[in-house]
């Protein structure tokens, strides 16, 4: 098992190295001079030369690459010229709303999808099963930003149940912040529940046709116990995988949803950075989010070892 | 292990009619095909169907609610929302189709090379893993930021984002097909590797590519709408469903129809693509079905 963990760790390092390389290349494919693009048309040649030197763009591409890797190894994601602060600090400052939005949305998606998915599999072929499959497909077809706008209009503007936008004032309590996150989390959670629902149903269907479920029923165990203890426990592995995938989808969705609801999160920071061509921030955010995705997948692999005793690598 | 050898490939010409007939017998697929056909017809015939020019300004008619004259109402410049929704279908469908074509070209090439040549397998597989570590829209945003927002950039960025998905599927299937007796037989007959890859391997991969392509089409349309909504896609003056929702957002309190109709168009078209993709998967690729 330790060998497997080490192998996975080595694989993760290789992937992260490639992720860093891709992030480095993305900015270098900018047509023209990135420094000139960042400073805009009013910049003087001296300003551009200064910024090129500051960003290290005046060095050869290989030197730039090794300097970038060295900088990252020291935990330095660069410096935002527009925010006039280190990218790491800017990301940390904006991480909280994105983190809670992702967790809150994932929780909403699970609350919707898990029971429906389990019930749909249990009542395979029934009206509820067919309806849930169709609704899952419908949910996956709705753009989260559109749903966010509709919820904002109906629930916040017309009925004044939730705040229209924002993340509460500077001194807002945790509950107040969650209250502000409810609508964006609902928009993201509803859309993301589709994938979890379909995987839960599929995974449960696989397990429900296994011999040990028949044996459990033959022993006279209560149906509730058969489904929730015997079947669900064994169906968890694919569900865990999809939860990891959904977390990545949610981070992605958060970029747009944060913009709709004016949440001061990483998504909003990235969109503003793109509009300002603040490349260090874009690079930093990409790197951190891709790194998180790789870590989540690694953590899920490790969770398999705990959840399923049959998994012995 | 996947069993590509037993996967039904695309039907032969004589049975294509039967295949389409069986596919359309499914109500959900029939619904999807009908809706998609309507959208394609609306997009192609937009200049003949649209009652007004999508860019015709009429300040006196600004923010008119849906009614007899303006079926979907008007926007902040008095432009007809129905006409703009129809014209927007052109661009959304074009982006979807172009992204599928380009990502298939990149993804299938990478997948075939990785699956067929052992030396290339590890580097390409790791590259696919690394590309898939980026959330779709975020990578697309970064690429658009680097290349500058335009229609071409959106297509290129989304193709780069979605190509690894296809590459992964093609690679996995090629690894299995490579070991099959008919490939070995073709090799021993001295048939060139390129010929084996394109004629024998690729032909057997058309079903999963077609199924995945349908889902990619839907994802690309959603992503394009998201990028346009953020102002990172095409120019805001060009009607796409995303740009229409973005401009409707500012008037949602007074003219919510500006947001509803383009949103509903996205939902209907994406849902239809998913229904068709699901039906195709059930019939062409039972390995992937697993009662999903």
C-alpha cells in the first residue's frame, strides 16, 4: 500500500510539473509583448521596458522558465501590478468566499442528488426513476449564471427572502455570510446535482444486483438496512469519484456565479484579472485551482483505501 | 477492461436507415432531434424567418414586453429579442460544431498516437492528465485572456480544453484494439501503420467519438455562453445567447424577458443534444451506458 501511495505521489508531482509548464506557456503565447498588452496603449516605451525587466520577460525563455519554477518552489506566485500586492496574498484574501461557496454548493448538490439517486435505483423503471433521470439531464443543461439571475430576480428582488448580492459587510458573522451565499450556492448546487444523481443511481444499480444484497434480503434484514448499510456503503467508491469531479466543476462554476452575485472570491478576481490582463494573477489562480484539483483526486484515491477494505493496491 | 471488440460500430450503409429508425423510436431522442432540427433551420434561415433585423435600433420601442408585434419583446435599444435569439443560434451552433471538429482533430490524433506507439503513450497520457486538471471554463478564460477575445479564440480555446477528453477515450480504446488479431494480421501483411491507424483502428472508434462529440457539443455551447456572458467571448454587439443574457442582466428588474428567452434557448438546445447523445450512447456504446 505504501508503494502505491508513493507511486501516486510521484504521478501527482509529474502532473503538477506539467500543469506549471502549461500555465507558463499560456502567458507566453500572448500575441505581441505581454508587458505592452498589460500596460495598455497609453504606456511609454520606458514603462514597457521597465515592466519587461520586472517580470523577467527580457531574459531568454528557458531562463524565464527556470526562474518561474524556482520562484514557485519558494511559494511565490508573483506580484500583481494592478493590485500592487503579491498574488499569494490576493488569492488568500479572496479564498474564503470561494471555499465556502464550493462547500455549500456541494452540500446542496449532495442533499438533492444522493436520496433521489438512491431511490431512483431502488425503484428502477418507475415514474420517479424516469422523471429523476430527465430532471438530472435538464439540470445539467441549465447555465448556472442564468439560474443565478433567475433566482436573484424571483427570490431576492421580488420576494426579498435572500440578499441580492455581496458577502455581507466587513464585520459580518459567519451565519450572515452563509445567508449571503445561499442563492449562489443554490444555483451552483442545483446544476451540479445532475452528475452526482446519475452516478449515484448507476452505482446503486450495480450494487443492488449483487449476490450479497440478495443474501441480505434472504436473511430477512429490513429493506432500509439493506439499502442504506449494505448497498450504499459499497456504492460509495464511484460516488466519491464523482464528488471529486463535482468539486472541480463547482470551482469552475464559481468563477461565473461569483461574478453574477458580486461575491469577492477567486472567480471574481480571475475575471477582473482577465479584463485587466493581469497575467500574474491569472497564472497564480490557474495554478492553485489545478493544484487543488490534483490534490482532491489524490485524496479521493486515498479515501478508497479507507472506504473499501477490498481495495488493496 | 473495456471490450471494444464487441462494441457495435457505426452501422453499414444498408442498415443506416434501420438504425436511425430505431434511434428515433425513442421518444426522448425524437424530441431532441426535432428541437435540434428546428434550431438548425432557424439558424440557417434566420434572414428569412426573423421579423426584424437583429441590429435594427428603435429607441421608441425600447424595453417593450412580449406581445403581438414583438413576440419575445425588445431590448434596451428597441431591438427585437426574437430576431436576436434566432440569429444568436447561428453563432452558438457554429461554435459548438467548430469546437467538436477541432477538438476531435486534436484529441483523436493524440489518442491514436498514444495508444498505438508505446513510446509516446506515457508523455501524452501525462499531458492529458495535466490538461484535465484545469477546470474547463477557467482554462478557457486563461487562453482567451492570452490570445485576446474573439470568435476564433473562443473556438480554439474551447477545442484545447475539450480535446483531452476525446484523447483519453481514443487512447483507451486504441490500447485495446492494438492487441486485436486483425491489427496483428494487417501488420504481418505489411500494411503501413498510418493505414492501419486510419482504416482499421479509427473506423472502430467512430461510435465512442460520435457519442462523446455530442456531449462536447453541448458543453461547448454552455461554455461559450459563459464566456460571452463574462464579456470574454465575442464582441457584446454580436448577438449570442451569452451576450444577450449579459445585457439582459442589467435590465432584469424592468425587462426580464431579455434574460429568459436566450436562457431558455440554451437550455433547450443543450438538453436536446444531451438526449440525442444519451440515445446514441445506449445504441452505439453499451460499454459506456452502465444505466447512467
